[in-house]
C-alpha cells in the first residue's frame, strides 16, 4: 500500500493540491474500531456470530436517509452469502473472522479484521470530533458505504456523524463512467504528458 500512497501524494502535488494535516492509516486505529464495535454491541445494535460481528440494520431508525432508500425495498433484493451467518440479509459486517493468508488482529471475538466501513467512522471522529462539519466522497460511495458509516457512528455515539454531505460526480468518457473494468480510463500521469496540472485540475473541478 505504501507504493500507492506515495503515487497518490505525487499526483496530488502535480495538481497543486495541498497536503492534509492528518493522513491516518486504518492499521494504526484498530483499537479504536474495536472500542466502537463494543459500544454498538452494548447498545443492542450489533451481534456476534462465529467470530464475525454484524450491524443490525433494522435496529437503527433512519437507515437509508442519506441515499433516500427504504429498508423494505432494500430487503427485497438482499442476499446472504453461504459463509455468512447474518440474522437479516441487510446486516453488514463490523468485524470479520480471520481467513487464511489475510492480515488479522486480536479482538474480543477472536482473530480477525475490521469490516469495510468501521475504519472511516473511527478515524474521522478521532481527528474531527462528532458531529463534524463536512463529509465528502464520490457519489458511488453514498450507498452502502456512507449509509453504513452514518448508522454505525450514530449507534455508537448517539449523535449525527456530519452536518453536511458533499458527493462528487464521476468522470465520464462517451457517456460511460471511467473505470478500470471498462478499460476506458487515463491516469493523471498520462494526461500530464500533454496538459498542465492547472488545466487538468480545472477539468476535474468542472
């Protein structure tokens, strides 16, 4: 990951983007994640199942408010994977039991790793308190990532996560979203061979 962190930093510098005051790493905040998960369990909004810990979506009033989705509509398309032991298909992982070959950490539920959403709740609140003013991100993160982030943060701390949410759109080529899977993308470095960083930044901001 250090290779890509360094590449990202170099690309941002080429566009004239200032360096953040804090750039926390998820691996340095595992203890905080465990503490938040324990708090959510104590409040009856999460449960342990064979070393995994799941957030109980139906226990949290207001789930779906950011993405304007109805829990019952979501449930109609939800599925449970064979290895999962959820009580409800909508429930999402706060902690996953260790699998062979994966990094893992000690926890009250055994060796494992955090789910994909819990790290953001912990690191943002560590440096910005809760609620903080503005939460940003790509529009593709609105659901389920940001929705889950809100639910677990509110469940753990009994207050809103952020006051304002801002989502940026996706770059498009020929009316299709730029993506690795479609192979229709250009890297910042490729474009900088033809145009200046200021020009590229103006395009992104538009």
